[in-house]
C-alpha cells in the first residue's frame, strides 16, 4: 500500500486546486468550445479537460503510487474502479452547464479515498471564492472557518436541493418530476442550482437542510461526502441504507431523521453503476 499522510496530501492538492481555480475563473466569461457526452445536456469544455490534466499531472508527480478516477478520463475510456489503494477522485468542473452559461455556481472537486473511505475532500468555487475542505476526523471548513450542518429534523421546515440531471431517459425524467411533485407540498422549499457537489457542501454549511439526486457519478460526491460527514451531516442511499459511491444515487441531510423521512417519500431510480464495466 502506498504511503499516505493526509495533511500533506491536502496541502499538495490545495495548491493545485487553487491553480485550477485560476483556469476556471479566467475562462468562465469567455466563449467555450463545448462538446456533448452522454446526452445533449451532458457537456464538456476545454477547461474541464485542462483542469483535470493539471490536477492529475501535479498529483501523480507528488504521489507516483496513487491511483486516479477523473470524470474526463473515464469519459475518454478509462475504467472507474475504486480499490483499497489511495485513489484521487476528481471532477474538474462540477456544474459544467452553469460554467458554460457563466452562472457562478460551479466548482472543482478533489477527494482522496483510501481503503474505500474518504481521507481528504476539497471543493472549490473559484468564482465566489468558496473553498470547502475536510480531513477525516478533523472537521469541515469553509475558507478556514469551521462549518456544521443545520441539525434540522422537521421535513416541513426543510429547504431541500435536488437537480434535473443530465439524462433525458424518460424513466429518469419521470423520477425527477414525481419526486419534486411529492416533496413540493411537504417541505419548506425546493431549489435546483446545478451542481450536486456544491449542493452537498451547502448542506454541510447549514444553509440547506437536505439534497438528493439520482444519476450523479462518484466524482460528483467523493469530496463533498467528507465535507458533509465532517460537518455532522449524513449521507445515505436514496432508499435508506449505506451510501455506495459507485451506485450513482445520493441523499444527504443535516440529520439521520430528516434523511430517513425523505428516503421514504422518494420514487427510486437505478442508473448503471459507475463501476459496471
Ligand atoms: C453534474 C452536476 C449536476 C448534476 C449532474 C452532474 P458535471 O456534474 O453535478 O448538478 O445534476 O447529474 O452530472 O457533469 O457538471 O460535472
């Protein structure tokens, strides 16, 4: 097993994430070269690719034995397999649709998982200068200030984030609409901002009480997972039970009680797993 010192891993990754943030900040207002991936609304730009390259080049030079799962590398045909080995899981630009439209709710997400558990989580919105960080067992931070989930347990008082996602599969679209319809009259408010990763971080920050989504990928949740846990929030599967990073479903909430209340109401949807191939 490769050697891992979480604090050192965090420091090295933070420097690279800040450099990557410069790329995103410089590019967000400019014209982008946009390509489609799994659907007409699943997008990638030259910035997504440049950020992933910068991060993987820098991290693999500092930690030559570590493994990688990167959104654009997987889109390019690499396998998405999580082993016990130290593995950096990277979403170079989460909320690519927002980035394409210059809407400033977008971020870079970098996590280090070891023995199939998160050790380091970094989520950076370079437009709003929001840097979320977490080390296992050491709390979660926004720009060096400790953060914590709201503690809300009452569904009728909960502000809930969900997403439309990037799939036009009719069953998936029906799941999105059914769940919004079900929850709309039961919760305080529903929002869809366009970044699963940032939605989770805002649960960690306490401004949002829960968020859920079907069809996300391991790179959307890997870093925010630790930020939420270290902020005292919970992450479970959408039907309850343990969260599975590769299962492409997430429900996160300020408390277990609130998470379970939402899980009971959700129509379920199972996309193909990230590690199916
Ligand atoms: C997407 C965002 C979006 C969510 C999609 C994700 P990407 O990530 O997190 O909020 O609805 O399911 O794929 O493609 O912008 O990295």
